[in-house]
């Protein structure tokens, strides 16, 4: 049961539109404000820092919980859990070390489904954010050190360029290379025991991340992409000036 249940849970957890729910709790339809996207950056620009940060953390959390559940429900014998959840042992399916690839595939499919759920949520007409925060969440459960490095890379690129889109594209683009480096560093690339499904996932995340930013890339090439200014929350969200300015600033969540 765990083999199909984990990806299903991942998709529906990932599909929870936290940005939409947070804004609606304040009487705002985030889809009609700013870029119309439900991701954290649009929530930040429209609703302010408190709601933007909350949306970011929740989008990370849903990806993290999805994969943490999968890793606990589908275990590899002899390998310690990075994120033990204390679930009853009877709930877990155990694979021998020689069958590790099967368990890894379930983990990676769950991670991918969580990201796809966020990007194409059935609750908002199969639309969603750009998957950066949810991708960070699933990777945090799979390779936490790499996520810390990616956060550092993202922040450095953002400080240099002041473009959220450039920082996000740079972080996802370097992810597959970072995964290979980690496998080499731990000696698993050399002996052939490296996590191949994880590398494939990183390639997919990188591809999805760049694809979801294609409009930003076009604006960057045209010189019309706007740098992040950190504009504070405006009290009247219905003013025409705010609508016009927000429409010009597509978010990268």
C-alpha cells in the first residue's frame, strides 16, 4: 500500500494552496492581485512580510512532510532515518539493502508529486506557484546539507543581481551538479551506490524550475524584468496604481 500511497499523499499535500488560503483569510483573492500567482513572493508583495514569510515556510513544510513520511513508511534496512517521525513500526515497509533502488524510487516519486501538486494544484484549476519553496522542502528531507548550500547560493546571487528570478534559476540549475558532487564527496559515485533516482529528480526540478521562469527569462533578455524593491504593504489593495505596479512584477516563488 505504501508504494502508491506515498506519492498520492505527496501530491495532495503539495497541492494545498497556502498562499490562496492565507490571503483569503484576510479577505483578499491573491489570484486577482499582483501577478495573480499563489506563490510566496506574490503574497509578500501584496500582503506584506508576515504573510509572505508564512506562505514560504508552509510551502517548504508541505514538501518536507511529504518526503519525510515516505522515507519513514518505506525504509531501507540498515540505513538510519534522517528524519524519524516515530510512526508505528507496523506501518513501515522494509526493503533489504539490495533492493534500495525500489525504496529510493518511491521516495523520489513522492518528492516529484509534491512539487507537481504545488505547481499544478487541482484546487486552483491546475495552476500554482513555481515550485522553488516546495522543492526546497522535499530536498531538505532528502539532502539537508545541499539545501543549506543552495540557500547560500540563492542569497548570494540575489544580493548581486537583486533579481529573485535570477537567484531562483541559478539555484535550481546548479542543483544536479551539487548532487553529483555530494555523491562523489561521500564516495558513492565511485563505487556505484549513489542515489540515481535523486539525481533524476534534481534534473526534473531544475527543468521545471527553469520552465516555470520562462516568462522571467524573456523579460530579462528584453531588459524589462524588475528588481525586487521590498515595497512595504499598501493599505488599499484596490487602488489602480497598486494593481498596475503589481501586474508588472511577476513573482518567483
